[in-house]
C-alpha cells in the first residue's frame, strides 16, 4: 500500500524484486562548483558552451598562472558530446558583490563628452549593476584610445545612444569590457527606453531590476529587491534617480522640468565589485581539502538548494573537485539529497590525484547507493581554456559520456565500452589498468577507466555504488528507472484532483502503456505490466481519496561478460545444426 503524505500529491514507489539470493527525461545535467564569474549561488540554465562562457567565463589567472575551473572543463566536455542543457550553481569562498555604473546628466563632471569619469560622484540618472559578481567585473579605469585599460572579455561596459528630449527616450547598449569604440562587441541593446515609471518602456521594466539571492531559511532563491523580472542576461537596473513621470503634458509637449533629466550620450565602465579567488588556490592534481579556492562547506547552500526537485530538474549531478576522502560530509548530503529526489544520478570521485587504487577501493566501500556512481583513475586532457595538458578527476568528463550515450542510444543503454564510453578527449589515464586492476575495481563498484592499444581510453564499467546484487546495481537500469519515473510522474500529475473513476484510470493506462511499449521496442525492457483497476483501487482505497497503480518492469541487462568458445573439429566432422 502506498504511503501518502497529508497534503494532496503523487507518491512514486520502487519495489525492487530483482535481488539475487546468496518519455526521455526532459532535463540535462547539473554542476555545482566555482566559476570565473557569474551569479553567485543562483543556479542558472545554460544551453551551449558559448552560453556558459558568456555567463560564467572560462579561464582565470591565479598567482600569475592561467587555470580553468573543473566546472568549465566539464561544461565544455558535456556540450561537445551532445549535452543540451546544463544547470550551473556557482560557489565562492568569502563575500562577493556585483559591479555598478551610473549614467549621468550634463553637469561637467566627466572626462570628455564621451566617457564617464571613473571617479564621478555627482548626480546619476540611473545606476546599472552587473548580475555577475566578483572583482573580475570591474572595468572602471582610464580610457585609452577608445577602450578601458581594465576592460576584459569577462567584464562589461555600457553606452547611452540617441537620447531625445522630444520623445524622452534613449538606448542602452551593453558592450564587452575589452572592446573599442571603433570595434564594438555588443552583447545586448535596449532601444527606446525612458525614465517614466508609468510607461511600458520604463527602463526598469524593459531591462529588469530584481536582485536575487539565496535564502537559507526558506532554501530557495528569493527576490531581495526590485519589481520587474530581469530580461537582461548581464545587468539589472539598481536604481532610477531621475524619474520623469508623465513626461508629456496634455498637449503632448515634453514638460520642461524633465527634459534635463535624460542621460548624456556617453560610455561608462563598471566598478566597486568585491570578491576574488583566494591566494594559493589548488588546481588540477593539487586539489585536496581546499579545492580551486573553495572548500566543502562553501558548497552547502547549493547542495541544499538543488535538493528541491520542483524548481531544479536534472538527471545527472556532478561536483568535480570534491572528493569523498576530503569532503565526506558534503558528499554524504549530496547522496542523501539525490536518493530523496529519486530523479538523478550523482557522479562522485573517491580520491584526489595522489590517491591509489587501494585507497579508492577503501573510500568506495563507505558508500552503498544505486543513486551514485564513481570512476577511477584520474585522466590527462588538454584544458580547452588554456591549451595546457592537465590532470582532472573522472567526474569532470563523465556527464559528457552520459550525454553522448543518450544522443546515440538512450539512457537505458550502458554509458560504457568502446561504442558509447570512449573518452576521445583523454590523452592518457593516470594509471594503465591491467585486467586484475579492473577486476579489483569492479568488485568494489568502481568503474574502471581502461586503456586499450587500438581503441584508446574508455569507461569500462557500468556499476552504481549499490553493494547488493540487483538490477539497480547497474547504471543503465538506474537511469532507466529515472527516465520511467520522470515521464510517468508527469502523467500522474495531471490526475491529481480528478474523479477516481474507471475513465480516469483508463486515461492513465492509455498513456502509460504505449510509452512502455516504445521503451520495450527500443531495448529498454524485456517485459512490463501496469495495473490500475478495481483490484488495487478498492472502495476502501477510493474512500481515502487515493488512486493506486502498480507498474511492473523487467529491465534489460547488459552483456558485460561475453564467452566465446572456439571448438576445433576433425576433418569430416558434422557441425551442429
């Protein structure tokens, strides 16, 4: 019998009868980790690597050296292998704030007629604020030959064009911080905005003015200030200081008290942002307790937030840079949240670069769940941002393996082997595993990353971290169940508060059965049966306002151990028919 909560809703249960004695999920991946820039602790959906770079950057400089965060490398690999959507939750160490910039009126306190003085403290028309946080957003610096000396591809500048006193409008252009006036890189243009709060083109309405932030009490992203949703991907209107309500009089003539409030046609930079990567941050093979400038506790808010399956939907979660040996508590919470959500698989690393095979096995022995999977060893790749050869943990690349698997096959196929588990971007695995090594790892539920002379480096395992021998100790079966539950839950949601009648039950069956038949035809199931009738919806069940169904499935198994017998026969022997 289903265990219902007090409030109305849908309850999904798994009954695993496969223990041995003695519609595709419309969601992508999620990554929690540090990034060069971007909104802090506000999960953001990106749909391409170019989109990721625009929002979160790619390379950074720390201690005069250039690095990439594992978050960036993983995003690159994921989209290169066919990933469609990625939720990025940026974490930082310490306090971060956005950069601001003011548009001004003509009071003489600017450098030229074209640029805002970086030290300007006079009256502003309005103030823009970057959505991204950190000192990397500061482009506020002297202007040289039409460019800001502190301008970079990661920060911003803005431009006001075509201010018109006759219409009370002007254009706001958001430009990349490293462009030049004679070679502009325009990111966004907001045309014909004004300062009239009663107009549909009011600048705050058009661009947006909401400040978002994580609320640990409610465990959600709340609106901290502002009234209008942010339509810009880069900035919000922090304040409008020169309002022009009802700009025109009854004769359609601009009111003289407002015509002097429009901003000048000029360029402006952004400044006053705070927050930067800590000194001595550990990257690549040096990652340990302190990983890329953050620690496990810096992940807490985003780990908690992504436990909310109603607001954030994804089928694969990774935290490249966290290790079970160094960040045990954080990873325990991640696994618990993943089990409670029941709609994704968590890819976790066991040990850092220096960790041995034996240590990886020891760490894996502390975990027992079908909602997580691990891989070993680390691998060497070319960092797409810096061009350097670097070592990264396996979880950096595995979401890309899953994306490729789903693109060429389906989630219920094993993301492993030379056909779907190839790691073409890997130059070499840290350790070249022998058959005995692979055996030892697989017994410990660690999926080996194997190296073969002709096919290169491949994922050569399909196990979850579940210790008990059942169908759910395989990744393809767990991902099949995630797929089935996600789609069928969408159907069940439409039945809440409907009449508990034969018509409603048949409506469910006529939608679920064809879907499962399609999965069966695509080699996901051997057999299935759906029961939702009077046998499990008795009068007593109906009187308790419950609708009950049982979905029996026999998932297909993968061929992991193949035996081929070559039998020599004497001349004249007859081969068996």
